[in-house]
């Protein structure tokens, strides 16, 4: 088997991991929440059951919606597939399509998927979808710059936006890993991760009007369209968690061996990383009370400030020599 063919197979494994493991991560988080709250809770595989059920249901389109309403879930899902091709999920080395996007490009692709969802929600011409779209746009106006600021802070350390270079540098340089810049970036990204995955302080699920964000945007979607939207949400959560773990927090325990066995080993280690991060997220979510809606921007502002401080710390303190 040639190296090029091996890399293509590993690419398929990586995309398949993002596709089929992401609902399980969502199920684990929901299950952990139920355990902490002393509830029976949904089955671990409930996200898979929901997706299968939705794919079997009929698609109903609002009367006043345009064709973009139908196209939007496919566009967002495609964007998440593209991101899964290029970020470090199972390898510390770039795969054949790794040159397509860097960290900044990945952030812009996440933003593109979010904008497509907002436009589709407005296109439904209903009150609840418009409510979710307006709130999502308000929060994204600060969340997306924060994500870009986080990646910019790391780019200063490595001199590049390539996530694989970042992974290798932080995995081999204790000075940079413990630097003020990296620690501040970690804090900013973790706060942003909580918001983007709807864990804290945003109540993004449920049917209460004051708490609806993500669910409000897809209120008028049904059947396969809703299934793709839900699946895309699972993938977004999975990939943000994977980038946080493999690039920023725990850049170790990924096999550098260019082989299918090495890729499968990395899938296993990633699962245990995700399990630990899911536990931390659930404990954080269950420990702190939800913030009022107007306080969410304050939370994001703090996250953005940490990212900005990381950039300032780089010029004032530094960290270690870039090889």
C-alpha cells in the first residue's frame, strides 16, 4: 500500500470519526448531566435514534420560504465536512487536504455555517425562527472575532496558522506550553467552547422562549432537513472539542505513524480525551447558574479580552524560542 493511498484511507477514517462519533459525544454529555442531576435520563445512543427517526420523516417547508431554506442545511453540513478534512482529529501530521484551510480558515468556515443557518431561519418568515436568528447574530458578532483572536494568539507562538505546526510545537516545547500567551488562549477558547456548544451560560435548547437560540433557528425545519441540522450541530461540538484538545490542551498521545493502525490508535486516545473534557464541561454547566440573556455578551467580552491579553502577553512576556 502506497503512502498516498494510506493517507487517503486515514482521511476517510478522520471524516468518519467526526461523522459517526459526534452523536455519541452528545449522548455521553446528556447522560452525564442526567447522572449528576440524579435522573434516569435518555439512553446513551439517543442522538442516533433521533437522527434515524428524523431521516425517515417527511420534509415540510414553510409556505413563504424560498429554495434557500431547503438548501441551507446541506450547505452547513458540507462546511462541517470540509472542516473535518483539514483539522487534527486523528493525526499530528497534515493529511492530503490539510493545505486547504488553516486555523483562521477553519474559523471562517464555522462562521459561514452559522451565517447560512441564520439566513435560513429568517427565510422561514416566522416569529420564533426570527427570534433565534437575531439572538444568534448578536452573539456571533462577538463569538466569531473571539475565535479568530484565539487562533491569532496561537499563530504568534508558532509563526503560522497551521494547526499541525501548533500541535507539534506545543507537544515538544514546555516553555511555550506553560507560557502566559498559551494559558490565556486556553482560557479564552474554553469559555468560547462553552458558549458555542450551548453549555454555559447559554440555554440553547428546550422550548422556553427566553432560552431558545439554536432550537429556535431550526423550529421550522423537519424531517431530513432537521436531521442534517442536528447532525451538523453534533459535528460542530465534536470538532471544536477536538481542536481544543488536540491543538491546545492535550497535544500528545496522537500516533505519528502514517498507517491505518496509528490512525485507529489516535481515535481511541481522542475518545478518552473527549470523555474527560465532557465530564469537565458537564460539571461546569451543572455547577454554575445560567446567566441572564443580556449577560451573555459580557461573558463573550471576557473571553475576547483573554484572547487580546494573550496577544499582549506575547509581546511583553514571550514564552520560549520558536524552533
